[in-house]
C-alpha cells in the first residue's frame, strides 16, 4: 500500500534549527510537497521537490532522496510563528496525492 | 477578494439536517477539490473537479453530494450526516489537476450532533 510517515510532534527552541523527516512508499513518484498549517487555518504551500537534492528558500529548505524514499524539511533560525503543523505529501505515478498525518512543531522561547 | 474562500467557517448541525458548504476561488484555476481533515489523520481527498466535471470520487458516502456550477464555485451538500463526519472540510484549487500550486481555503469546521 501507499504510505507516508512523519513524526507526530516535535519541540524546538526559538533561534535553533529543526529537521522534520518524511518517508514515503508510493506506486511511482512524481514529486513531494511540504505544506505548513497553523491551527485553525488553511495549509499553505512551502516546497515541491521532484529531483534529488536540497532546495533552499530563505529560512526553509527541503531535501529529497528518491532512492531512499526520504525527504526532510529544515527550518533555521526558528521563530515563534513557525509553531504549526507541517504536512508531507507525495505524488504517485497516477498523480494521486498521498498525505502524511502531519508533524506538529512546538517552538519554545 | 483573492485566493480561496469558504463559508461558513463553522457549522453545527443535527443528523437530520440538510446544509451546504460553499467554496469560491478567485485565482482563475481550472481544478477544485474537497478534502476532509480529521484530528491526527492525513488529509482525505473526497472529490476533484476539473472544468466543472467531476474527475474523481474517492468512495465518499452518498450523504455528501458535491456540485460545481462553474470553475469558480464548488459546493458540498450535506444530509443525514453522522457524528463521525465531524471534521474540518477544506476546499482547494489549482491550475490543473496535477496538484501543483494547490491553494487551500480556510476550511469549514463541521460538528454533527
């Protein structure tokens, strides 16, 4: 079956760095998405990776290894506003989007 | 107004009620989606519309009935729901149906008593 695994919850300190991991098992692969969702709000798009490697966007970076079925989202210089859930989703060969349950990130002062 | 809007933001209904959720997108996108989000569970895709035609229905119970009168509007009609249908219902849109550049609305928090 198709599956996405990511940790349920993580805690980090303001100003620090945190890495949120995601592993996926899909029938074929057409890319991996990361979304941010603040409590009570809509998910917002963060990144899309389809090729191996690291893509950086300001404080946020996303990494993909297709051979390992693995991705991570790296958040640097953490701010209190980064407290949110981070959703990982993989696009399979039929362009079906398989979602993880999300990682709730708690930032402490 | 820009982006994807949803109304109402909160809805409480009894199991015998009939209600509708509304979604509107102002992005000129061709595809629209309904998702169900339950606590600590992955997003569940319910329906996909492309250019007003339903292209996907993921085994959703018939008590949920979608309607897409045009490419900017999407409705989800609800009737005789069950308490386990209580969840956040999210609408999204994208230029095509490959899920890239998918924009989500704020959701409707539904509680079924």
